C-alpha cells in the first residue's frame, strides 16, 4: 500500500514510538518469550501471546514476510529470578512424582491448546530450550573470558563488563534492586546472574549436562539469547514479552547479546540484539487468583468450563491497548462476549446474503484507511474495533464487498468472525446437568404455548428451565434464546 500509514511501535528500550524499519528489507523477524512449562499458563500469561499475535498479524497485513519464533522453557528457570531457589521444572517433577520430561510435555501441550483456542497463529518455529544445549555451551564459552567469572555454584555474568546494563528497566538503580533476594555468595555485584548453574554436591537432577564449568544446567536467561540469535540472527527486528520480563530477564538477555556480538552501549538499540523491545502490560485480577501459587488460578480452561467461549477473552484483550493495565472481571468478560456476539450475528447476516467479494469496494476505502492508521498507531485495537463496528452498520452497500472489508480487518484482529457460529457463543458451563437438546425441546413447547396464548403453560415451562439453571432471554436484542448460569 503506497499510501499506507507508517507502522509506529513503542520501543521499551528507548521509551518512545518509532517507525518500524526492518533489518532485512521486506522481512520482519520477531522473537517472543514463551512459557516455562512447569504448570498451566494463566490468562495473564496468555495476554502476552494475544498481543504478539496481533503484532505478527499486523506485520503480515503491512506486507512483511514474517518469521516469528516463540520459545518453550523446559529447563533452567528458577523459583526466583535472582538465581535462587529450585529449578521450576525439577520442583514440579518432584511434587508430582513424575519425569521432568513428562511434566514439560504435558504443560507444553496445555499451552498449545490455549494458543489454538485463542486463534493465535502458529509461529514459524517453537524453539525448545533443551534442544539447544550444545549451542548454549558454545555461546557461554565465547563470552566467558571477557564477561564471566566462576564460583562454586556456577558461571556468572559480570554486569559491569557491558555498557548501560539495566537501561531497559525503569532505572539502573531499580534494575539492581528489584526482585533480587537471597543473593548468591561470592557475586561481585548483586545483579550478576547465572550463565551456568553447577549441580551441587549431593543434589540429584533429572536434567543436567556436562560443561567446561562442571555438570549442571544453563541459566534461564541464556536460552533466549542463544535461540533468538540462532534462528533470527543478530540484530533482529522485534523482541516481545510481558512487562515482568522488562526488569530482570530482558536486561540480562541484552547484556548477553552485547557480550556475544561485541557491541557497545545501548544508545544504538541494535546493540541490544533487537531493534525494538515491546512489552504488554499486566492483566490484573483483584481477588489474587491469577497467581499459580494460589491454587485454582485463572486459566483459560476455567473460563471455558464456566461456559465462556475463549475468543471472548481475546475480545477482552483487544478492547484495551496492549500497554495498558487490563483488569479482569467476569462482568467484563461477559460484556466482551456480548460484543463478540453482536459482531458474529452481523457477519452471519451478511454471509446469508453474499459471499465475500475479491476486494472491498471504493465505499470502504475511508474506513480501511482509518483502520490502517489505527493499527499502525502502536496496535490500537480498540479503535480498530470501533471502525469495524462502523463498517458493519453501513447501509446501501454491496454485502460481498462489506464482507471483504470485514475479513481484511479480522485478519488482524483474529476473532474468526467469518467462521464463528452464534450457537457456540452461548454461555453453557460444562457442569450443567441439562443438555442442549432438552433445552431446545422445552423452548419449542414454550413457543407453541405462547402462540396459543397459553401464558400459564409458557411461564411454567420457563420456570422449569430456570430451575435447571437455564435463563430464557425473551426480547434479547441479540436474538439469544437462552443461556446456562
């Protein structure tokens, strides 16, 4: 698109909006920090992948050949980001009396199921940490002479050996202090971090490898530097992650990249290993059930079990800017579901009239231009949704061309509007004792009673459904006839 709006993205490293300029013309190379597969991801974790998916879809929409890599951390991530505590995978394996490999495989599959449920596109590659151990050791050997020192517990990175350590975090001082408890004895600086952790005498680990510094396992930060460099090449275009990574994990990753590439200070963003660092803000749930340590935490399957379609959560994310804190509530999820229903019904009505045209007509050009401006403005999906609403209420336009305009916008939003059916968006908890066929049979009888003006029978049938948790929504403007509480 010669008249397309320039893509402006917020760079966490420079703290400003920047025009996207690819390292390789016509290409976009993106690395996203993936999950540590010791437990199920909660919906706050999944917000990061909805954001990264919208970013990738936007880059595709803008005409770039996208190479997106997401890693799977199946080794090395400790229970504390400050190189203290147990390996999360080892701890989960002991707690469940299972093989660590089985634990990792189970939770990886659970994460991938959530990816599919949220209509997140598959990346070019899922990079698995344990498949890159030789490369990690080679990387560490290269940087160790000038940037690392060895202690009894392992090999540590000296942050004073690179320029501008911690610039990505809110401040250098906070980067030194935040989250760093139980410091490792012998560190030159509290913020120095593990490149390789030796297996302690008497300790038994399921995942450990031989290295020049003894038998053990890599530090958590090492894997991302190795896999992003191996698969995308330094410097690549964009590195994404949750805002929690901005304070420790990503500054450490940047320091490793600087050491490996022999680059200087971060006044030149490419010296960090990526031109742009992008972070989504937190999803907040006031009851505190988002945390995995709280027992029944909020995972996507819980929303599904309570009867909500997973794309209602995607809609909830899209209604807020990715850099804004988003508060989760069941009321908010219900409102997002209602908005999704309205879109699905409008698209279904269009589909009944015509198939999508090969391209939107000229009447839609102003709306598509506004759509382009909004999504190019640091992925402003809330404005994009407003433009989509306006397109769907346009009158006296060709239905096929309108569908083509909707399809173009939904290719970025990822709500699957042309395929979703309204029946799947009914709220129906999995624990409901009544099945859909029974509900429909009672509703048919109730309609017949109402047509015969037998309102007593109609009310009795409605009460029968209500007693089984079925709410009949007479006069609902969406046309939904029932939902299960």
